[in-house]
C-alpha cells in the first residue's frame, strides 16, 4: 500500500472520528452509570430501537458471559425499552431521536461512546439480536478469551454473523420475554458462504446464508455482508467504518490467516428471524432508515409476506460451539 | 532434606500467595522475587501476608522483561539467598507465580530424595533442536541484543540486520558450549552453588547479559560445566504455542492435568478457580490417581499449533483465507470432472454412479442452474442450485461443495456451455481428476433439430470456448490429473480409457467393468461434421472422423475379450 493511500485512509479515519463527535450532540444521557467502571472491565455497546422484548435475555446472556457494563443507545423507542434499561444496575443508556440512517446506522453514536469510554478496554459491539459465541464459551468466561488475546498481542477478534431461523413459518412460535431465542430460531446454513477480499480495507467480505439463498438469489451482489469484527481492545484512535464489518486502522481487519493457517474466531448468532420479524420489516420499510434505501427490507418484505420458511432439507440444527467449529464456521486457532 | 522453591511473581498475587501457602504447608522454604515494576496495594498485601512466615524470604528485586537479563539476575539472587538461608535445602526448584503443583508436594520431595544427585534441567545444543521462534537460534549466542524485543522491536530488528551485515560473531567465554531449554529447572545445591560461586562468573554474566533470552540458556549452559548427572527434562509441564508463548490451562483442562503425571504445570489462568481448588486442596492427596497419560496433553497442544499454522485443508472461512498457492490443498477432497461423456453416452451419470458408488452430479456449472445429483435443488450445507449465486463466486461454490461433502467422492459433468471461470481453479487443483473428450459437444448439435445456420454458429462458439479450456488444462502449471482425448480417438476403444478412469477413482475393489455405458447412435455424425466443413466451419477438436465410419469399429470394441467376463 502506497503512502498516498495510507494517508487517505488516515484522513478517512479522522473524518469518522470528527463526525462521531458531531453526532454525539444527538445523544442525551438517560442513566449514566459510568462512574462504576473499573480498569479491567469488559463492555458491550449496542444500538436499539423497540427491542424491549429482547433485552431481558440479551442482558442475561452477556452478564453470564462475564460482561461488566453495557452502553446502549436507544433510538426513539416507543415500547418502554428506555425505561427498562434505565433500571438495570450495570447499564448506561443514552437516548436519541436523531436519524438512524444519518448517524450511519448508529455507528457514529457508537464510535463516540467507544472513544469516550472504551479506551484500553475490551469492547464488544453487537445488536440486540446478536449472540456472541467463541471457542470454549461453554467452559470459559469471556475474560479467558480476552486475557488470551492480550497475551497473544491480538487486538481484534472476528465473529461472522450466522443467521438463525426457525423450522416452519416464522410466526409459528411467538417469542416470549426472557426466552432464549435459539429455542425457536435453532437452524442455520452451514456451508454456502462465499468470501472475497476487500483490498482497500484489508477485510474479508463474506456473503451467503439463508438471506442470500432466499432473499437475494437473483441479486447476489446485494446480499448482506456477514463479516464482523465485534470484539476489539479499543483505543481512542480506532473507529468502525461500516457497521462492525470493518475498522480503521486497517490492521485491525486482518483477523484471518493468509498463509494456510487458521486464526481463532467466533460467531454472532443472529436471531433476527422470529415472529417479531415481519412487523419489524414492515416498520423499517416505512421508516427507510436502513442501508441502501432499506432495499434489504424491501427484499424481505416481498418474500416474508408469502411464505416465511427459511428452512430446507440441509439446514443444520444448532447444538453448541464445537459443532460450529467442526463445520468450519469458526475456529479455535491455537487456543487449546 | 527438602526442596526449596524460588518463585518469580509479577501478577495475580492472590493466586501466588495461595500456591506459596501450599508449598509452605509441606515444609518447603520459599524465596520470592517480585518484579521491580510492580507497585500497589495487591503487592503490599501479598508481602505483608507472607512475610511473617519463617520459611519465606523476599529477594532483591530486578526489573524483569521477557527475553532480558533481569530474569536471570532475579533467579541468581533468589538462589543465593535460598542456599544461604536454608541449610536443609538440597534441590532448588525455580517456579513462577502462575505455576501450579499437580501432585502432592510430598511426592515431589520423595521423588527428589530418591535422586539426590540429579539435576533436572532441559538443556540441548541449539544446532540439534528446532525450538526457537523467529529464526534466531544460533545467532542468539553470536550477536549482541541490547534492545528490547517487545518495546523496541524496530531497533531490535535493525540492530540484528546490521550485525549480520557486518558479520559480527561474539567470542564465547572459555570453556562453555551454548545450551538452551526450558527456564523452569530444578538443580541440586552442589550444581547451583558451583555455578553461583564460579571464579569466572563475572565473565559469564557479562557475556549472557547481551545474549537473547538468557533465562533459557544461562543455567542450561553452565549446568553442563558442573553437573555430574543431568536429566535433560523439566519437571514443569509447560507447553508452547507457535509464537513461543506458553499455553494457558483453564478449568476444562482438569482431567487432562490430573493424568499428566507432572509435578508442576505452567501456566495456569489466575481465574481458573476450579483448578486451584482441586489441586491445592488436601483432598488432592487422597484422590486415587488415574492412570497417567501425559501423551494426551502433548497431542492436544500439538494439534492446536497445527490448526493455527496449517489449518484444515480445503476450508475457506472468516479466519482462514489463504493467499494464492498457500492453501495446503486447494479443496477438501478428491473429485472427478467429466467433459463430453454425458454427451457421448446415454445415461452416463447413472452408469457412473452405479459403477463407482460415488455421488454423481450433472452439469454443476450449467447455465440454468447447478444440476445436483438426484435432481436436488439444495445440497449438503444448504448449498443452493441458483446459477446467479453460484456464478457470483464459482470457485467458492466448488470449495463449499467439496467441504460440505467431505468423505464422499464427488463427480460432475462439465462442458463448454458451463461457467468458464472455474476451469482454471480445477486445473491447478491436485484433488481434481479431469477427463475430457474434446469435441463431444457436437453430438447434441448433431441430434438437435435446429436450423443448420444456427448450428454452425453454435458449433463455432463452443469450439472456441473448448479450445480455450484445453489450453488452460494443458498449462504447465496445471496440477490436476488431466486426460484429454479427441472424440475420434475415444470411440475407437471407449472401454480402455473408462477402465483407467474408474480404476483411478478406486471406490470399489479393482475389477473389470461389468457393464458398459451405451454410446449414442453416431450414424451420420461424420457427414454432419463434413457439412460443417462445407460451410467453412472446420471442427477440429473431434479429431479425424471419416465421413462414413467403417462399421467394424464399433464391433471391434465390443469383441474385446475382457469386456464380457464371466
């Protein structure tokens, strides 16, 4: 990479940081518990809109994993999300009525909070419907992973988005508050992911899964990106570029081995496809606040209203991380 | 007589204290060295808690950084203190704060009592072992290393480069042969005191001060001068990953550690509460020990290193995306590609599946969709048959298919109609067996009922495409098992090549083919080709086809003796 391109990326990184600062004026602290933070804490960062039904299980899942504090931006929810989160002892909440789209899908807000609070901490940036999974997560807490990453001088950890879906119609089993969504959406596609390299940022671009198979079969290039780098030992100079798909400086995107080996990696189990989905898709279509004019939701809506069954004969049923490791969706790398 | 423990501590003081108390309970004196960098309450509490014990001493603090002299200086001072203060100590065991005794301390004492003159220190000459990481094996003794590898990496590397360019070779102190090995040793009082009170110690120290990672070579080298009985192994179980960092033990390693048969393990994660509870409790002594199986722990960590450095063959995923040529095998399993066979034979796919017992697909890269075996629309791994998805990344489609079906050999048909971008990936893949009957694409044209002008255009197009494919298959860089026949050549004796291909697939025990696939009726095919020629379109990929084939050709092949074996 030439000096010129490197300089351009540097400028871009600064631009995102300035933009995050500007967009931070849209944030109003609702419950600021950041005085509790300790030096070794692990954080979760999250943007949400009308996810009150999901948060009880979400918070439990990550608390059990060993996350110490949650930073949540509530984007104008109308279902009591804000009130619920404000009661939680380990959650700091900001509220905003700003445009999700014009804050680059929440990333400006998150970049600002990361910069302000996460410097020197391990920070996990996820959506309320994403559940992080890493090697040995059933026997070792998240701190074991971050300690190991620290010892190995690794600063960022990859976790591909794995879309989970139920068998049968999406609305067949209604999701209850506090329920593990994987009890309903327990199926996934194991081997239809395609990868290409993004030369500019050095990251991999992964597409596939049920969304490509069902919603984007005729326009594969528009299928959503599944590559994510959600777990980063944050430094105030870092910035997410596009969702959590890639970061700057670009060395953080090099979460894959290029010489035949495997680096350790995890997964984000994406439980978007529950009975709540069709209502959500309809609403997002109305708001047009998502990527590329919500074309993704347009595609969903067209299919979802007819026959919302993503299941096929070769779908795999989720058991545990070892199964996903054997299938080659994630890797232990040299962590044993 | 007892064993004295030197403990190097720099973090996790509560765990270090716990382990220290465990040693003390068995009556082992301890000398503790705390890294000079450490400050703060945890450290002060640690010192206060332990300093009232008569068997504990704290040695002079040094600044310890990985790969630097500080660790050796710390061990030297601590060892001197140990030998001076505790008369009864015969063996001195060097440990760290994150080491954990796996077997009751009494067993260790008894073990050492049986071997009063033995020094346990891993010590090998650099020429003979490939342990080192970073390529600095012999050079670590020949160059100067004044810069820190961790903090001054650039200076470290440049200084090595400069010395290499200048041909720097340090003079070794008289009489020593550099050895290296694990830094966790257990030496006898005799050997240790001889090393520490050596009249040449100043010269040795001066030399090793500028060696890289002296804590892995100082005692290892000098012990060779004085020890009468070196057992070159460490009593501490310590496994290293491919970057030279020790593997860390967690709660889920409990069974593994129980069966490891080692006295001490390093390094244990400070939050692995269960390991500390189990191994530091008194109950550990009473537990009837399981059959030791130290090999298992080796295998697990060796596999982890292999996974990190070589990965799983044929897998492309979020954390393994090898550069061109670095795949360790382009695909996950062997497969066969047939071009021209399904055109030339009736129901070739069915015949092939019956004969070989493999999974036989149609045209996987067909222009309309991927024709999976058995007419399926989705295959293993939820791989869809959609042509647009497939052609967005034809190479990944094949890699996925072979990864998803590993363990079952795959066969598929290919033709000039199909997605052309994938042929080069197949050609350079040693897992591929490619068999081509060139020009066979003309048979469906011959049988079709289209206008001759259209046929002529189509034939010209297909011939051009196939010509390009054959060029790629004949490239000197092609690594697949490739066989190419012209159609004329092939129908001369069709069973011989088929027999070779089937034998190579080798699913069933080798035997003569019992059933021959049925050739399409080619009567008039020669004339068809001649007509194309007459129109100015020369079909050359089929080879030389007579306008009127001699009828005996077909009979001849049927009469070959091995075909109808009883």
